[in-house]
């Protein structure tokens, strides 16, 4: 339990357990959480509340209805329900878009109420703004559709499941308790405890680069059951005997509840029939996304879907907001402040001018006192009693100066990014020699967001999951 930061964590031993009777496993479903009651003499700390340690119980070859019902992972940002609000929120995080929206609404208010004069009509601002935002929304939708399709392809990957009658199942249908088989070059479809491996003494080599960024191979050992079929791969033998024996194995694996600690695993395994309970550690576990570098491995799934350690370290796909966007927002706010100051000065000058020139500007209709001959000549003429309002004048000049911030701002940035991407692709100095061939740099994204510098396993796994880099490994079984 060191991965959880718990001191003096108890060892999972059978005499500490209140295990449901075997009869409760009818149909492959049973209570999946047990409480380990610690003797008072041990003085050990407890987890999961006073008096016990909550653990997970996995029956080999059977499914627990309380565990994850599927093995699907979602890397897409949006769904049909949340696409519009989230995508619009992302667009209006750009201050310039929000600025033009408020400007257009102010123009529309002037047109509808006539409270003040608007130098421009509302459609000259709202029309182009709606067009640009619609293009951005279409681009976001197409990008997210690609993510959904990638998720569907991953879920449809064929996996060799030797339990449940044998054969191949879709990766999305794997559940805890299933006995799986992976061969060299394939990625583990779920977190499983090794039962047999093709290496000497039933071992296997894997790499976890897509999880923690480490490219060095790691040794994994089969659970120490001491059964003869576990050593069938010592001389390069076939996986069939081990797979058949593992599928017929009856036993229970007790382990930690699902958690995000990729370098920690504590549990034990006990075979039915009153056999000895044997401890398990992280050396006995292969995590989802790990690539197998031995001929084959066979194991029992303990965590699937959102319960796997890879999924626990995944973050929700973020709505990107680049450093360029942040700088642009600050620049827009500065320009907005200057525009507001200029509008205030202009409106004040207008009011001052009206007061000084009131007698000479009678034809504007804003004169408070008029010569008697004017009133006698045009008795039906309606005169406004108030001078020009400073507030309404401020609105007029604010709209007049709205083009301080160009509407083409973000469009220009996007074209500049595309040009930079093209220059990167063309740059002959940005090459790397691989097997005697020069590999050119390829700009695959226009995002200028700064990458996280964190090197922790959690952060690394989060970046790998969100970017989909772990998908580049080969699926866990070839389709028949």
C-alpha cells in the first residue's frame, strides 16, 4: 500500500478476510468488495474507515456485477448534448469574439429603440461574427468526430479471451475475471494479473512507454501458483496448454480497489480447494497500454474500462486555450480600454459643443429656448427639450470606434499558423537520421499551447491518454 501513502498497511491474508461463501458466485456474480478485519494486536493502520481495509475480489473466469460492465474508454471532448454549449464557451473565451457580440447587440438595441444613433447597422458586425464562429464550430465538430471514430476502432479491436468458451471478443466487451492472452507486439487491453508467460520461470518483458514514458523493458512474473503448466513456455513452447489450463482455473484474486497508482499493486491469489494464499505485487501485473515484448502472456483481468490505471490517470480532454490566445486577450483588453477612453472624450466634447453652440444650432431640434418668430412660423414643429445625452453619445462613439479591434484578427492568426506549419514541413534542416534515412519534421497541429513540463507518472499518462499516443501500439489480438 505504499503507493497510497499509507503507513503500516496490513498484508492481505486469508485469516483477516470475511470472504463470501463459494455459493454466492452463482452465475459468475457476487459481492466484489470485502472487508479485511485486522487483529487488534497488529497495531496496523486501516483503510476505508475504522476497522477494515476495503479490497476488490475477482473470481477467475467469472464476472462481478459490481465492477465496470465494459472496457470502453472515451477520448473525445464532446457529445451531442454538450457540443453546442462547450464549443460556444470555447469560442467566447476569446475576448475579441465576446467584444464583437456585445457591439452587435448594442447596434441592434439602437436600431430597435431609437434611443441613440448607431453609425453602423448590426448585421455588418453580427453577420461576419456568426460566419466565423460557425466555421470554427464545424472544425471542432469534424475534429471530435475523428476522435469518436478512433474510439470506435479501438473498441472494435479483437482480443483473444480464453475464458467464456474461448475465441475472440471486442475489446469493449472485456470485463474483470476474463482470462486474456496477448502475443508479442500487442498492447494489453486491460489491467491483468499474469498467470503464465513465455519467458524463463514464467516471465515476460513489457514496456510502459505509453503510460509513464519509460522506454526500458520491464520484467513481469506470473503469479506464484507453482503449477506445472505455468512453465510450459520455458523452452519456447506454445501458449495453448497454459491458456487452456488458465481458462479452467478456479480461484480468487484479492487486490486494491481501482486507483491511479501505476507503480503500486497489492493483493493475493488463492485457488479453490483450501490451497495456500499467495501474495501479489506490481511485478505480477500488466497494465493496459503496455506493449508485450515476449512471445506470449496469459492473465486474468482485474481492472477494465474506467477502472484501469490508465483510465484513472486520464484527464478530460481539455478545451485548448493557447498562450497566443492569452496574449491576444490582453492586447484586446488594452485596445478596448483605449477605445473606451476615446469614446468618453468624444462624448464629452460633443456635449460641450452643443452647449456652446446651442443658439446657432436651432435646426438640430435640441434647443431649449427658441426665438418667437420661429415658434410663430412653425407652430406644429416638435422640439426636443433635452440636450444631447452624454450616455447615449458615449454609446454612439463606442460603436463608431469599434474597428479599433479588427474582426479578421483570429482569421489572420489562423492563416499565419498554417503558413508556419507549412514552413516546418519544408524546412530541410529539421530532419533526423533513422536507419540511414532522413525523416522530416511534420507539423500535425496548429495549436501553440505550451506543453506541461511535469514528468510524474500521472501527468505523463494523462498526456499520453489525451493525445491518443498509446493507440499507436498494435491491438491485443489479430482478428481471425
